[in-house]
C-alpha cells in the first residue's frame, strides 16, 4: 500500500496504516495552521472531502479531550466490578452504595476542604485506601486502554495511578478548577464514581483554553450526568476523564451522597505529551472542514489497513480495530459533534479487467451488513445506494467523483492486497465478411483474457444524521462509463418536497444542487418544483428568490421542453420579470447552454425543436403582462435564429411533430410574428433532412405540403419548390427495398411518400418529374406497389386517387420507357426485382411471362384504371396529348388504343392535334399511326372547330382509311 507523502494530493490509504510517527513524532511539524481564531473565522465557506481527509492525515493528535461512560461491559467500555472491595484503613470494608453510618465514619477519617473552589468535599489519601476485589486491577487496565483510545493515545502509552478518594454529600460542590500536576508525565485525571445514590452533582469539563472568548465558552463545555438521570448510578461504576489542562466543575449535590476514586493518568512515552490544547489545535482543521462540508458530502469513508471478519466485529465491535483507527473514529466524532455516527463496513470488490495489470477495470462492490461501534448490525439500505468507492474526482474527472482517495493505485491504496485472482479465456469475433448473403458475418477470431480479482476491506464510515435528507440526494444511476444518467435521489427528494409542500426542504434541496453540478435538476423536476410554488396557496411564504434559485438549479445539460418553458412563463407572470430576468435570460443567452456537454468535443445543442421551443417561449413571455422589456423577445429570437444558422446539430423532428408545433405557434402568435421563424425553420429542415434518414426525408413532403396549404405565401412556396427539387434528386439514392416499402400501401410512410410525389408533380420542374418517374419504373414490384397505393384511399392532401394517378401518368410516366436491359440485383430464378421477358412465345401469358415493352408500365396503369385514358387534367389535357408530346411510339400506341377518340381532340395548351404533337416530338412513327387512326384530319381538312369534329364522331361518320395510306 502507498505511504504518506506531504507532496501527494491526499491518500486515505495512509489513514488505514499510520505508523507511530503519524500521531506522535514531535520532530515533524504539522502542516496545518494551528491558530484557533484564524481557522474558525477565516476558514473556507465550502469544504470538500479532500479537506477532511487532509485534516485527518495531518493531525498530530487525534481523539477526545474528555470522555465519560458507564463501565458495565459494553462492546466499547469494559466493566468494572460493582463491588470493588473498597477498604479504608481505620474503618474497614465500605459497602456501596455507602450507608449513612459508614458515611459519618468516613467523614471522620477524612480531611475536609472548604474554600472558594471546594465546598464540603471530603478527601482520603491513597495510602489509606485498598481495593481488595482481585479483578479490579485487570478491569481498570482495560478501562484505561479504552480511555487511551478516546484520547487518541496508544494503549501501551497510558497508565493510571490512584490519588485519593473523594466523598461528597448534600451541599458538596467543586467550582471550576484544574489539577496542577507536579509530574510532567501526568497528562490527565480520571474520576471513577463507585455505586452511589444522589441527585444533582452534574460534572462539566471545559477544554477551550484561556484564549476562548466568553461568548464562545459554552461551545467548549461538555457535561456528564454520571448515571443519575435513570438511576443507574446505584448499580454500576461510572467514570469521567479529561486532560490536565482542562477545567472541570461538579455542581452541588442536592440529596444523597457520592463516592469517587480519583486517578492520575500517566503518559509513558518520551515524545511530546498530548494536551487538550494541542489536541484542539490539530483537530480544528478537521472540525472546520466538517463544519463547512456541504450536507450532501457529510459522509466520510476511511479504508483500514486490516480486513476484520464479520465474526470479529460482532464479538468485539470497534474494539476489534487498531488503536489508530479507533482514534480516527473518535476524532471525527469529536470534531463533528454528537450528530456524527460511526459505522463499520465490510465490503468485497470483484474487480474485472482485460489487462494483466489492475487498471481500467470494472468494480462490483458487495456489502456485508453495516455494524455500529458495539458490533450490532444496522439497517442502512439507503447508504448502499449512495456509497461510491471510486476515487475522488479531480479537475480532469468528468464522472462526478467518488468518496475515496488514492495517490497512485486506487485498488492498493484503498483495498489492500488482492485476496484471489481468476483468469478466463474469451474468444472474440474480429472482422466481418461484407460479401455474405446475410450481411456482416464474423470471419476471424482472437482470444482475449478476462482477469477477475477479489479484494476484501474494512472501512470506517462516518456520517451526519442531520444530513440524511441531503445525503440521499446523492443517489444516482450511472452508465457503463460512470457518468450519471439519472439523479434518482434528487428526483425522490423533489417528490417529497412537492407532496409535503415543504419550502424548508426545498431550500435544503436547492442547497444540494447548487454545490453539486452533477446533481442539478432535470427538466421534469424543475417543472414540478416551479408548479408547486406557482400554485401555492400561501403566497406570503414563497419568496421570488426561491423561484429564481429553482431556475438557476436547472442542469446546464438540460434543455427546457415546451412544458417547462410554459411553466417559466407562468412563474414570471406570478413573480414578475425583475426578480427572474437574470436566470431566465441565462437559459437563452448563456453560451454554455448552447453546447452539448456530454460529448468529448463540444457540439451545438441547438436543434430545430430547441429553436422553436425557445422562440415560442419568447413570444409567449412578450405577451405576458409581467414587466418584460419590449426588446427582449426580438433580441432573443434574433439570437436564436443566428444559433440555428450556425448549429452543427443536424437531427430534425418528425414532420407531423414539426407541423403541429408550427400550426400551434401560428395560431397563438399570428403569421406576421411567425413568418421569419417559419422561413428559417424550413431552410434548416430542407438543409438537414437528407442526412436525418429516409423516414424523415419522405415525411417532409407532407410537412411542406400542409404548411403551404395552411399558410400559402412566398415563404411556403419557396419551401415546397425547394423540397420538390431535393426529393427528386435524393430519391435516386433510395435502396430498392426501402423504396418498395414506402410505396407499399400498408407501410406507415406510404401516405407521406405519395404526398411527396404529388409535391414533385405540382411544384417540381420537368427534370425533377423525369427523375421520379424513372425511379418508380425501375422495378416491376416497386411500380406495382405504387399503382396499388396510389389508387387506394391513402391520403393525398385532399386529392382524389384518380386525379393523382392521372397526373402521375401524364407527368411522370409518359416520357419514360422501360429499359429492356434492366438487370436483376439477385440471382433467384423467379424474381420480382425486374421487368421480365417471356422465355418462349408459346408459353402461357402469366404475369411473370408478359412480354416486356417500353410502354408496359403505361399498359399496366391503363389496364388497372381504364378511365384514365379519357380523363382530362386541370389544363383540360388528355393523356394522349402528353404521350404524343413526349412519349415513344409504343407509349402513344398504348394510350391511343385505350382512347381512340382522343386522336381528333386538339391540345388546349398548344392548339395542336396529337399527330402534330408527335411530329414536333420527331416521333414520325407515332404521328403516322395517329393519322392512320383519323385520316380525315388531313384528307378533309382540319375542322374549323373542335365541336364539329366531335359532332362528326358522334354521328359515326368516320371515314375509312385510304388504300394509298
């Protein structure tokens, strides 16, 4: 284990194995400042566990300056015989409690002292006294060892010698005094009260020294009742001990009598003798550290040098520990006061690592039942949830820090020697085969070794019972890296505060999170606390400062959601802007709140959702009658727009979520206030949608379409036009199986896919429509799925399915031809991934054996929807007009076959007949076919108007084809 070095930061391990010089070597001056007033008055306002451990390690003397108890054989105090066999020369055996007759005889053999200090106190010199019980001396030796532990002295260095017997009766008292010792080896006194019956007579010890101010004297006085409060003084021996430089006082006996044996305590060591003054000077840093230690940190864990089995602790309690460890416990109790409780903890650390060295491993801690100083088990389940046996966090430690210290090796320093170790071989798959039919198949293996070590250690655990509420706040769930992922303790504490509506507890909770950044409030907890103070019926007891503190306690990593923002608006409405503006402004303007702190390299927190929530808050706050400055909202929104433009956060919300948020904000604040916000939102949305996944990208079509439908203007038109171009280009990158899924009627995103295609048709340029059409006919199963979905009742933004199909036929498919050389992406003999060619003309014309042609997709569309060929679109154009203008010969022939009458109907847009459109398209074969279908268009001249041609058609006066044609 590591040894103490004054240059080291701190090391708890040394506290478990201090050598003799640690407490008693006077040649090495302590590093701590021993000026009492300077330490108390100028000490740090907030201390840390590191300060406590340093104070313990640097303490030259540790322990108590006075101590009292009942010598009845408990685990911490050995028993003295109830019948000591007190023999006084000239009187004989004295029965106890002393009888009135013997008391008078004893007074006659004593010398009485009455002066300014002693009043009616009778003394018998030690040479006239014998203790005849044969076990007295051994029992007294054990008691002196216990006193040594309490004084912080090694048991072998302390001994006791009887000075005198004191007899006190009604009216007897001793005023403040101290014993003047002629022998420099005498360091203190011990009064053993033999079984007595009395009232009054309280013993007090003052250990403050002459430099203590009069108003502070009470803080240095300890009083002992010596068993009179519960009448135990009659049946057992009691004792009180103190250093020689302490003053003591015995109040007046009001009834009965008391017999006391006074012993001088000798220090049997050649080094500097401990005194109350030296003890206090070295304990003051520890007392100061404990005093200023935040309540949430008032739990100290000290590893001990030796592991003590549970059986030993059960049998002996704290007596099982080494003297220096007992002295540490006593020093903490003395410095902290009666509220500090000492427990003994046994723990087992199962430490797993993949390296031969014990570093960068994973610890699994298991606890034995906790024990008090008497060795009794105590139930402290909540402690097990907050105990952290990892080292204290330094400046470079981002996990929050533990409770233990170490200089080099935390395991060796805190857990001692390894008790056992196991080695296990682990075969790890390494690498993959990218050509596998099933994707990533591991193709290589390597062997690693897992080392599991077991450590057992005993720890002293000290905690402040008045700080249990705060200590429980430290309970947290951690991830595999050790980071806190959920502040369970703070959440539970906040729930208790809300249920009780206890503002005192709320203040204590806020004290915790203000000194522990890792325990700061999450959004839900912050919201609940604000709601509590908003709806409190006792408005007089809720100061605005509490609301401000709650806002300031929100974790830097926690971005308010819309609910919390709305709650903050209500909070400002109740407590007004001047009281809260600083912390509210910080939520929006603080640069640290614009960054994600959980990443190794900082990145922006500002997403589109965050941006909209912040803008919504600013506009709502501006509308609230709470005294908010007129320029606050415009300034904050402008800043948020800049943050959104510069953010590297590319994730976006789902389209329906975004649309719902924008519609809600427009309904609340009006389009005028939202126009610029919507513009920047959709610029961000369009810029980042492709990188956010195909689902979000497909859904964007519905979003921009709804936005344009609800708030049609130049901003929405630009957004929808931009999407049409982006969607058509990115659609080429859709994997076939994903495109098939999106076009399948049962798919969740099928409506969004149809709407996105509709957006391209209505707002895209011709090249965008060409691109979409080409992709849809690239595979037969994709095209078939599209036809089924498009013809169904799947929503198309209030567009009838037939109308949607007509537009798709005219603008997406007419100009497309099926590539006869299309290859399949898989090797299956029966495959629906491509357009198939019949292997033989005499085979049955099943779907799989349909002879492929460039216009097969047109035929499939018209066969499934025969009415399409005769339907006019919004421009009164027929499918044949589109086919003749842009389609190949097979496409024109297919459409003409579905609606021959269309050949004599001129295009309302160009005024040309279909054969003319085909001719202008340099499709002479199609033009010739169209003229063959209606030769009268050239033989008889073109009708003056369309009505005449349609009338001739109705009268069935269709001319036969000329033989020459």
